[in-house]
């Protein structure tokens, strides 16, 4: 290698050393910049953590005694701090494990949560955020959150804080109440009666039956006043009743009204108007129940016409009259009989009645003829064919005909054409059968509705019990009292439903009739109901044994005696069951020395849902059941009472009904 090449290599090596030195210098500079940046970030993070710790400490001091769960998180939902209530509720401890609240949100509320967080960042506060979350163990809870941002000294948001409230029970109760409202809406919408809700005559709601009856849509009705579509038969009386209701003197009244349909025609309806009052006793709305009685009124008018027609016939002796001898040969007929039979007089007289008049049952005529010969009189019905072959029903009153020697020489018959009445009777039988089926269906419906209504009540009762048990250490005395009050209201509703069911079945068409010893009934009642220690129940006289439904008798005495024993405020209370009998009735009295009943309530208390005072245990149904049972047994019920002295209930039972089976 010559010196020239050596020089070239030396220069190349020198350039390489310079380049390497330059690169090391650049690398050292960049490393220093990276170190400075890292150090700066550590300082910033430390400041942020210190600031958050300061804020959290401050907030811990403020919220340490908060019962509700309290959480502090960064702006990415990572939990920074939480109180004991939050740890207990969520099942997580941020001191032991990382927790991101976004992971707890139910999938159905992800979008809503993102929108709520954006609103929090923009406004600075978040009020009444409600959503489902999944806490530890996979348990679903409803929560309501009120949150606000936490700012640093430069007013820059660095975190968020919020208070959670468990509203799971509240939401479940709302769902139950919503379901009950739906059930009530179904009942109202499927009611056979038109139901209209009004405010000072302005229609605000109407059910489907009303729209079907009148032809107007609900929206059309909502634009109307009651007087636009109806007018009372007795306008003066109706205005008087409305005025009394508006003055608070009347809770309900019934009137007959004519309603205008959309097509211009009219219908006649019995209208029951009831006031809906608020807790101040002021009338907020009126509810009208509309029962179409157009056909009923037309039927009554037709029956009245029929009655007037037949009354006129009887008054003018316009009855079919026929005389026959002992051989059944017709001796005489009147004009009315010829009109009834369709035969002329010369076609009847001198002919045997059995040959001309075609009676469906010949045996009955032969039987009645034999009775006439023996001197007997009676009435009976026959089915005959007139001259035109039309089927007719006649009511015949037959009597023997005597000669001057008082010998029977034949018979005389007075005939009434009852074809139309017979047709009405057949229609009545069909209607009664339909009514019987309808009543049976309504009783079954009452049992179903009773069960469906009791089911959510039991759920509410259970939920209230769980809340009381699970949060006994959280709820204050007022909360405990509210839960107890809820239980009492549920029990009252259950008792009311049971009473309505008993009331709906009191008039069941059949009864289990047997011999009933009323002494045993009263004793069983005394053993089954609550009688305060200061009250004594006695039977001074032995009670009779009657033929009746044992359950109904138990209900009868239990409702009256039970009503008596709970209204005695004396130190020594006495309830006596007294008895006497008349020729036609068993007469009973149940006497007490209680608070007494004001005279204005003596009739009202026998109406359903009517009670005296504000007794939470009274459903207002018991005495209405008493009246229905007594009506069923042909009796009457009334009372004598003096306030502060006592009350004596009197009722009677028909001895004839109580001596045989009834249906």
C-alpha cells in the first residue's frame, strides 16, 4: 500500500469518527429531552394525584356520614374513591381491585350513559340519571345518580363525583302499579256500562262502551260538554241534584237521561253520577255510569199497552164465552169467542166442541168435563188450533151449569186468549236463563279478578317486608312507620277485595240448605272474631234451629256482632243476642252499649262501601251483605240507636222460607 492510499484511509477514518461523534452528541441531546419530558410528566401526574387526593380528602370529610353510596371517578369512569355504602352496594372495593363504572352499566343503557356523561362534561352537573347496572354477583339493580364535576385550580375538570340511590324496589312497585292500572283500564274498557269522566260537565275521558253507544269517537267527546249530548227527563230535578253535588251535599245521584247519538237518533239511559273527591274533600271530577234502557222502556210501554188492552176487554166482558151440555154439544158462544176461534156462530152451535175445536191435549178436556159433572170449578190453560190452523193459547175458567133443580146440565167456560202473554213468558224464561248464566259468569269473573288483584298485593306486602328486614339499620323511624303503614293499607285492600267477593256471591242462585242451630252459630262467631277483653257476648234466650244455609247465617251474625264489639268504648262492654217469634217470622235483636250511630246513618250504613267515621278496619261491605242475606230470606233489617248509649240491630227471617229448601 503506497502513502497515497494510506492518506485516503486516514481521512475516511477521520470523517467516520466525526460523524460518530456528531451522532452521539445528537443522541445525548435527545435523551436529555426525553428525560426532561418524562420528569415533567411525573411532576404533572404527581400534582394531579395530589390535587385529587386533596379534593377526595375534602369530600371524604364532607360525605363521610352520607348513608347513600358516594363515588369519585376520573373522566374515564375509573373509580378513585368510594365510601363504605358504595362498597357494600356495588360489592367492589377500589382499594383492593381496579373498578371502571362503565363496565357495570347494563347494555340497554350504554348509549344513554354516554349521552349523560357528555352532558355532565358540558354542563358540569347531572341530575336524576336513572339506569340499570350489574353489581357484583351478576345482580341487576336500578340506580338514580346525581353527579357533578371536580375542577383543578385552573377550572379544568379532572374528575366527577356522584351519589347513588338504589331505586330497585321503587321501580318494581311502579311496574306493579302500572300493571294494576292496565288491569283497571281493561275492566273499564270492557264494562257493559258506558263510563264517562267529567270536570264540571266537560268530558275528559270516555270508555269504548260509551263511544259505541253514542257513535262519537273519544276525541270528539273530549271537545263536548255533557249538556251537548244529553238532557234529563226531569230537568228541574237534575239541576237541583247537580247543584247539591257541587255544594258537597251529595256524593252520588241517579237520573234518567236522553242522549243524542252522532247519527241524530236518541237513546234513553239510566245515569248514575258519582263525585270523585280529593283528600281535602273537594270534588275534582264526576264519574257517570250510563246504562242503556231504551229497549227496557219500550218493553215496559208494550206491556203497559197489553195490560190496558186486556183490562179493557175484562171491563167490557170482552171475553170468549161458551156453553156446552153434558154431551159436549155447544149451546151458545159470544162474539168474542167466535173472533178467538175464527169460526162463525153457526159453525159452532149444535156441534160437539171436541169435533170443531182442535185441542192439543184431548185428555185434559175429558178430565175437566168429568169435574164439571161432579160440580167442580177450576182454571187451566190449553193449546188449540183456530180455524186458520194457527196455534193459540187460551186460559179457560170453567164452572158447572145448573138447571132449576140444581142438577148439572153442562158447563160454561170463559176464555182468554193469552197467546201474546205466553210468548212473553217464553221470552222471559229465555231471558232468565241468560241472566242466570250471566250471573254465574260474573261470579266466576269476581273470583278471577279477586285472585288477580290479590296477587300484586301479596307481592307489595312481601317487598315491603323485605325492605324492612334488609334496610332496618338504614331506615329511620319515619321510614319504618311508612313501611308499616304500607302493610296496613295492603291488608285493608285485601280485606276490601275479600268483602267485595263475598258481596258478589251473597245472592248466588243456589244455597246449601240444612238444619242450622243458631246457638252454635253465635258461639262459633264468638270464637272466630276478635272480641276485646272488656266486652262480653251473651245469649240470654235460647235461639231456634232453622232450615237455611249455614255459611250465610254465619256471615249474617258475624257481620252484625263483629260491628258491635269493635265500637264499645266503655270499661265494661256488653253485646246481647235476643230472640222472639211471631206467626210468620223469626225476630232477632243484637243489642250493644257502644258509641251509638247517628240517625242520619241508619239507612245509609246498609249500602255498599258506606261506613261511619274513619275506622281503617271497616270496608263498608259487611252490613250490605247482611241486608242481602236478610232480603234473600224474606226478612227486614233496621236499627234503633242513640249516640253515647248504644245500638240495637233488629232483623227478621221468614219462617216459611226457613222451613224448606230455597233456590
